[in-house]
C-alpha cells in the first residue's frame, strides 16, 4: 500500500454516531484490538496538562477519562483535545464538557513550545498525511521529559482474519480515512529522529503500542 493523497479534514464528514460504529468495526477487524486493552494503555498517560491528539468524536477519550478517574483517582489531569475535523469535533464538544477542545491541524498547531506535560495519539498516526510534520509538532508542544503514548496500525500478517484486515485497510484508504499501515521496524527506527526515547513497546495483533519520552 502506498501513501494516498485523498486524506483531508472532509474525509470525516460523517455523523459522530456513524463514525463511532464504523470505528468499532475497524478496531475489531483491522487493528484486531479490544477496546479495553486500548483504554487501559491510553488512560495511564492522562496526567498533568494533557494533549489528546486527533480526538475525533471524543468517545474513546471519554471512556479513557472515566477509566483514569476510577483507577488513578489521585492522578489529576486537565485535558486539551484537538482534531482538524469540524464534523467530529461537534460530537466531542457535546460529550467532553470539562475539556478544552480546539480545531487544530496536528501538522501546524497554535500552541507554544513545551506547553503540555503529556500527550496521547490514539489510533491517529496511520491516518495522518505527512506524519513527519505532525510528529515534530506534537513533540514541539510537549515539555521536555513529557510522555507521548501512541499506537500505530501495522501491515496485517497472514491467515483468514488478516485477509479481512487487508480488505478493511483497502476500504479505509479508498475513502481517505487511512493513510497507510507501517512496519514495526520503520516505526521504531523513526521515533528517535523526533527527539523521542522509546520506553516501552508491545504489539497486539495488528497494532504496535509505544510509550515514549521527549528528550
Ligand atoms: C481513527 S480517528 C481516531 C479518533 C480517536 N482518537 C479514537 O481513537 O477514536 C483519526 C482522527 O485523526 C484525525 N486527523 C487526521 N489527520 C489529522 C490532522 N492532520 N490534524 C488533526 N487531526 C487529524 C481525524 O480527523 C480523526 O478524527
């Protein structure tokens, strides 16, 4: 699969509820992840002044916030959520009343350098065209020593389930909601160039989950 150029903020012009249903389908058949494994991973990094990148409809973040408040009640956080899709942000605004939400393109954000203590990029890396720009921007607005948690869709392996994953990925690329999957090696090799140290990485089915720190 090659990079596609049909990705833009209008790729997501769908009502938030339909978007969430489609997202659950993609999570199950392309990523082959469970919602709970993703929530446990990303909720852990909700601390301090937190940037939630590519927040979409806010449904996933809302679940992570509830999980964090229950499991880590002493770990305070204030959340800023950004996305470039106005259609999806409408859903996030209705759900996440206490959060600061903004329409921002991750490749060119309006925040000062070193603004955030932590950042998450859930299910977003592989959907972003020109990921290099977005990663340099996310690292720019993160404080030195701040942690960025992210996951990335990997090329499916072999077997029947992965044939289905490949079809779902092809569909995602055709409608502009998937840029492309990556290999584990290219992701791990690329992160140091943005100034990130890899603290932990693990692969669950077709997704790699990575904890990093800004050096
Ligand atoms: C698969 S969704 C993930 C949404 C949410 N994080 C979740 O896990 O359900 C990918 C999101 O990335 C956003 N996105 C893609 N490219 C972007 C960019 N350059 N700037 C801001 N948001 C972007 C899309 O609008 C979409 O909401």
